[in-house]
C-alpha cells in the first residue's frame, strides 16, 4: 500500500513516563488536537479510543519507562504511534465475558483501517494504527 502524504501542521509528539495517568492525558490531548485540525466528532471519538488502547498496552508492559506518542494527519486518515522500550510485540488475548481486559487490540482492529508493529532503530517497538477519516 503506498504511503499517504502527511498533512502539514497536523502533528503531535510527546515523550512521557508510562503511568496510569498517561492514558487519560494523551487521550485528551489527542482529542483537543483533532478538534483543532477540523476532524469530525466520529473520528475524534474513534482516535481517542485507539489512543487509549495503545497507550494502555504500553503502560502495562513498561510502567515508569519513557514512551513516545505521535499522532499526525494523513490524506484521509490519522496515524497514531506509540513507541516503548519493550521488544516484545502486543499479544491478542481471548477475553472471557467477565474479564476486565484483553479486548484492546480487538477494539483497535475494529476502528483502524490498518494497524501493526515495527522495530525502530535503537530497540523497542512502535505499535501504530491508521484510522480512516471516513468509514
């Protein structure tokens, strides 16, 4: 799939400590920036949920470490990336009806047109999701 061009001026990057409060902070920050960029209410909701799930996964595996959050607009989509120092990729789990967790990647897969992981130079991993502006 060819790379979509970035939309100039629509980028957000933060380096933060992985902590439970980080999830809400980055989710809210993403929402504010998406509104500034003119995103639809539905896209804002979808991206905020994707941000929550990806950041929650990083916090769960590397609490207290620095994670890097990036979000930027592409032609017709928004890209969300979370980098952490843990080499192992995220694992889809089969969540039971009473389980509180285990559905995050299923949610990301349902909302994103594509998602995956890649290994950046210097180690760790980046988990990314591309959410289409129109579904």
